[in-house]
């Protein structure tokens, strides 16, 4: 066995020279297996996941309790009211407690069938650094779309699956999702200064737009890998490959 470092992500799923991107469908056991396979076949020194830093401690504590599944819940911040609003009714406290119970909350299922959880769990077991790169939001607004059957990844590679679904991925329309994408691209660029072989596991809906934001971040300062330059056309994005052009805290 030689000591050569293994880091050879496919061109489509590479950011710069140090980041491998693995787009996944949240809640898919097939993609969880693919995450584990990537981590066994290549040598990473950092795993980046699309969760805010505030989830690190409770998520990793819950992962230590696996195989018992659980859920990490992050309630919304309390809404403060003026004196007049709080004095308006003798039942204000009861109303407020009901409002807090009914408010939106972010949650992360701690289940090995979640690809992001698999990535964190494997990184913890191998003593690989974990980076929680998503933006802190309150409340969290999910961004979702209809996805193909993830069973296909048993027969095709992650690169081919990502290329096949790319033309159907909608550009995020809401401000929060766009801010999250810009933040994650910025955090990945920062991680490049500290690590050499980064695995970024992310929602398949996000990866082309994170890639676009990452590329634009460097386009003004230095040339990047030629195969990673995107061309944009309204709601679609295409990546120029050597041989052809191909146009989920939601866990």
C-alpha cells in the first residue's frame, strides 16, 4: 500500500483545486451510501455540510447516540412586544405561549439514511475536521422542488446524476436562499486557505448556484479552472466540460 493521497473528484463536481462537491438528495439512503463510498475512496481533510454552526454541538451529540434515531430541533427566537401590546389582555401570557408553540422551528433528523448525517458521522469516526458552512437564519425558509428517484445512483455515478438533473434545477427566487448560497460559497473559499482536500456535501438543488457564486467570487482576481466557468441564461446554468456542454436545513 503506497502513501499517495487520493483526491480525484470528477471535473463537474470540483470547485477550484481543493474542493469536491457531492450533490445529494436529503433523506435518501442511496445517497448516504454514496457519501460513505466517496469518503472511503478518497482522502479528505475536511468535510463541509450545509448546516449553520449553531447546530454543531447538538447534532454531533445526537450522532454519538446512533443507531438510535432522534431529531435536533432549533426553536425560533422569541418575539419581543411593547408594553402596550403585552398589557392589551389579561390572557397575554397564554396567547404568547400558544404562539411560541405554533411558531416555525428548524429541525435536523439524526438518521444514517440522511447523507449529511452520514458525512458528519464518518468524519467524526475518522477524526476529520467538520465545517458547518450554512447561514444562520431565523426563521428558516425551505427551498424545495420535485426530484427524480434517487434509486438511480445505484447504477450511475454522482457526476452523471448531477449532469442529468442540472437542466431542471430552478434558480432560487427568495432572498434568504440566495443569501445562504453566497454565504456558503464564501465559507468554502475561506476553508481553502486552511485545508487541501475538502468534501462539500450539499443539496442537489443548491450545488450549481453555489458553484456559480464561488466562480464569480474569483473571476475578478485570478483565472480559475477553465472547465468550471459557468454560462448563465436566465433560470438555467450550463458548465463547459472537455467533451460536451450540459446545461436538502432541509434534511
